[in-house]
C-alpha cells in the first residue's frame, strides 16, 4: 500500500511537470503553430485580422499616408504574374512591392501582402542600386526611364547624366517570380578618368514583426561562400558587421518573406549589416576594389535583388540555376533538412494530385505506415506475446512482491525464455519521431502550407484548431485562454490514442498503468496548440495502427487465442 502511494505521488508529479512545464519548454524549442487565422464566435467562423501584414495609413504610428508618399515622386510601374508595385525614379529605389499570390488573411476580399514600402510611410522597406565616387548619383537624383512598365520580358533602363558628362544606367529586368536583375553601367563621357564602386542595398525601418524562434529563424542573414550567419536583431550595431566574399549574399528574412542583395558572384565585395542611429536596419554589398573608367570607356556590372516569398521550389531553382549559394536555406530547415525537404516535395506532389493538403497529409501518413509495415508486424507479434505472458507475470509479481530486484531478474528471464522483447512495441513510434518533427517543421516553415484549408472550420492547417467545446463551439460569448481551449481535432487525437493504448498489453507495474491511462489526455493538452496538420498526421497514424492490428488478428487467429488465454 505504501509503495502504491509512492508511485501515485511520483505519477502526479510527473503529470504536473508535463502538463505545466511543457508549454514553457515548447514555447522556446518547439513554437507550437502559426497564429490562428480564424475564430469561432456565435457559431460563425470569423477571420482574424493581420495588422502586421500591410503597413497602411490606418496602422498605428503611421508617418504619412502610403498612397500620398507614392504619389510624390515619378515612378515606373511593376506588373508581373507574381508582383505589382512601382520603382521610385527619385533615388532609383524599389520601394513599392505587392505580392499578388499571397493575401493578408483568408477572407475572400483580403488585400494582398505589401512587402516593400517607401520612406516616409509606416514600415518603410526598400532596396536599390548605385555607385560610390565623385559625380555619382545619390538618393536625391531623379532618373529618367525608357519605359513606363517593368514586366516579364519588358526591361526598363533608368539613366542619368551628371555635369561632367558621365552617364549612369541601370537596366532592370524581372523574372516570373521575385528576382530583379540590374545591369549597372558607367559610361565616362568626360575628359578625365573617374573612380567608382558599385553597390546594392536593402533598408528597413524596423525589425520584422515575426518572432525569431529556435526552429524558425527571422532576421539579418549573410552567406559567405558556403557559410551562413543568422544574426539576432539586437546584435546589429551602428558600426556594422562586415563580411568579405566573392560568392555570397545578404538580406533580411521574415517568416515567409525574404529580401536579399546578390552581388556579382565573380566580384569581391564587402557585405555589411548595420543599424543606423535612428534604428533602421541595412544590408549593403559594396565592391572591394574601385573601378577606374577611362574617358570614352564604360564599365558594366550585373547584380540581383530578391524580394518576395520564400517558396521552396523557387529558392531551390535559384540555388541550382543561378548558382546562388544557400539561398534555399533562407527557409530555416536546420539539422533535419535531409528529411524535411523530401517530405515537403512528396507532400507537395500529393497535394497537386488530390488538391487538399489535409488529404495529402493523410496519404503521407499511409505511405509512412506502409514503409514501416514489416517493423509493425514484429511490434504486433511482441505485443501479442506480452499479452499472453500476463498471467505468468502476475504470478511472478505475487511471488516476489517483497523482492523487487529478484522480480526484475525473473521477468527478464521470462522474456528470454518466451522470446519476447518488451521494447519492440516502441520501435515504430521511435522511427516516426523524426518524421513527425520533419512534418512539424514543414508545416510551420513553408509558405506553401500557409492558409491551406482542410475541411469545414479548418481554414489553415499550419495553425491550431479554432473550434473548442469549452465555449460551446463559439456559442458562448467569450474566448477561452489558449491553455484550456482544446479544439475538436486535439480531442479526436486524445480519443484515438486512448483506443490504441486499450488495444496494447497492460503493463505489469501499477505506476506505468496509471501513466498510460492518463497519457492520451495529457498529450491532448500538449498537442492542442500545435498545427492541425500535425494532429491530422498523428490521428491518421493511430487509426491505421488500430486497423493494422485488426487485420493481423484476422490473418493470425492464433495470436488472438493466445491473447485471450
């Protein structure tokens, strides 16, 4: 009786540590999910606004109306299948960019994402090209353009000439995605040599509103050859961090977006990340060696600027086709990249096959279970053997209940004699842990999973389940705190785990029995804040496991008879 009380106390302490300590640990190491995009009120699904997505004049702290700022300077319009916006001819800045493929929210009338905004408006964020040197154009130079629209297959050349006769040109083109190419030309029409150093830059007024997390890094990023450095926002100083390289790039990553300056990969440059006295963040690529242009001659250099969504296939194509090293790692895959990317590509292929990412996750689960089927058969045989041993184990417990060391020795001897491995049942679950972690990273990292619906009220598989019985599925006029707002899908997960545990052999130790009895409901609370897509994977896996057990019982009736005995 004393031992049972001790076990119960230990179990209660363990349960409390898991239930209350896990949210603290997971908040840092395993961010649970993307913010919810919908909420249930009055039995209706309502869209949650996303105020950080578009810094308009209505945003708190707005400097001036964004539309007024855009109208103050001459501009060249941008229009491609993926992008809209304009180029500021004053300073040759790319400071107005809209991502056509992505909306702020899941609402049907939601505006698209505004990635770049001009100086003077809230959330100023822009990039550009230029030169250092005497007579070079500056931020106040107003350029002329050869066209009024920059589009796919429609490049535009910006040009200006100074009083000494030097002509500066920037020939801009853009591909079908998010890569701008700038061919910078200096033609010396004067009578004396000139010395210039071309540069490319990106500047943002404030750090990203997205949280910088252990599993989803956000902030300044620099690649030097094959080495990449992710800087914390607070690490950026006015003096700046400088990196010398020939093959590299620098920029800023948000959770789903990226701006990156990519210098000529044959020219030695200094990549610098710095913070101004006013708190603005900047990334710059400046040629290390000055270019001397003789009278009557010209110098040309080609650079690139990426501004857009971190789509997996797009970044992989840039890394492979353009030789931009590690730009695919702007998506923070981490150590499990070798497993995460194959899972993403297979999941994406399934999605294109069935048209629903939730169904694709279920098919992914089925694939994993089929691959693990031989191991699961051994697991099932071990479980059946353990069930058949229950009478003998209980007899040993009665015989050696006062001698715990002897009991352990006799039980191990029983396992050897009956050729049963009590740990075999854990192997399939252990093998699935890396898969589940990789899927978790895919769900929270890839923009392809953003705002992907499943069925009914589930409008985003990368966010938690918004429907909970705590407020009678939204009928009661209050929003429960996240700690108790257990959604319908997590409840189904707990039920599926409880049913699965009921089919497994009961452990001999009473404390283990208590742990297994409460574990499904504890995991229900633990998993509730995670992405619905991860819960769908786990539920499907549990259902397939139970179906597999039923099928194996039909194929091997002797196992069922042994279990019954």
